[in-house]
C-alpha cells in the first residue's frame, strides 16, 4: 500500500532558505523513510505542479503531485500542459490532484465567481481528461470552452496522468467516479469513508465502466509519547476547518464536533491500529499530513512508521 506525505507549511519554516532545495531535501528524506509519494499543497507563493516536477526529477524513486491545485481560475488547456510537462520531467511519476477551490478566495483574490460547483466540475473534468491524454478534442459546455489551438501531446508524458479529485460530497463523488481515477478526501474519518465516500465513488465508477477508484485518505498523523499535548495542539490547529461547510458536513458524518478529534495521535502501535481502520473502511492508500505538529523529531518518527506500514499493509 502506498504511503506518502502532504506538505504545505514547510515553505515558511525557518530552515527553508530556498523552497525548491528544501522540497528536494524532504523528498529524499521521505524515500529514506520508506515512503512512496510526496504531495504539495498549492499556496499563493510557489507553484505546486512546477515544484512537484522538480522534486520528482531529482528524487527518482518518488511519486509526486499537487494536493490539490484549484481548477479555477486555470483553464483546462493550461493545467493539462503543466501536468504533462511534469509527467515528462518525472518520467511517469506525476499524479494530478485537483479541487474546486474556495468561492471566497476566488472572489476576494481573483475577482471572479465560482461557476455552479457540480456542473462546473463535471464540465471541467470532461474538458481536462482528453487533454491529459494528449488528445486534441474540443469541449464546449456552459461553464468552460476548450478548443486546443495547437497539438496537445507532450513527448515523454507517458503513461496517462492519474487524475484525482478532492471530492467528499455525494454529487462531487458521483462526478469523480465517472470522470476521474479517485478521490483525496481530507478529514474524512473511517465512518465517513465506509458509509458515504467509498460506496458513492465506487458505485459511480462501476456504472461508468471505469476501474475501481483510488481512495487516498489524507490523514493528519503524529507519532508521539505526548498524546495529551498533541491533541490540544491538533484541536487548535484544525479549528479553522470546522466552519467550512464542506468540512463541517464530513465531520458530522463522522460524528465528531472538533476536527482535531480526527488527528491520529499516539505511539507506533496505537497509530498503526487507528490507520488500519481507514484501510478497513476502503482507503487504498495514505497521504499523511500535519506530521510536523510536535516538531522535527516526532515528524521523522511518523514518517518512519509510514514507511513500515506501506509494507505491512500491502
């Protein structure tokens, strides 16, 4: 089973004097820990696809990708071009994670409105999918028009890029199952996965005649002997998500009030037991996030366990 890590705060850490060099160093540490993949959050600073391509080029054993890049305001042609370039750079170890993004950020940061979410997602993925395969197919919908103006194939961008969507709601999961390769749910616990997310996306994929979808559980994890301190920090750190409607819904599905309750905390044995519940719920792989909760030593310990579990859970 593939275990990876997801990064977002490393770019602003005191030890980061060059974000590209630091990401490469982390990628090498991840491989040394036995981890398989590195996911990079898209911020307003670095470009996650470009950075992932560079890390994947420098660390040949690592799968890389953004988790996730908002589809708006990037046009499908431009997003596909960046992804195919990254696929060529990494020699086939790039995977594209996308999401709808925040309506508030689009309005405040870009001065544009989010299209009707589900229709917009369906049309965007319909336009994007052939472009990722290097096909020159036009697409005209109500929310997006894509007419490639030159050939879209990129030499070396094989195999076709895996397309993952940060989908958790029933309608988004239906679209994802029909048009993408899997989902990357964040803060979706075992109950939400088993009873809602996995059945919805699996049924949609089956009806569309597509392969079984990947379910990459993005789980905040820290291995530590200071669980009480860690839990207090986790509740404080993740409180922001409790007021976001999409996350509030998935927290309610799990039956928890505080997002920090879903932070997997404990020693190696305890964390392994908690993560096994995600596997039993239908997760096909993991992206461990917020592993820096208690500092570098606990983070390395967490990564080491992830590497061991990638073999133990296979």
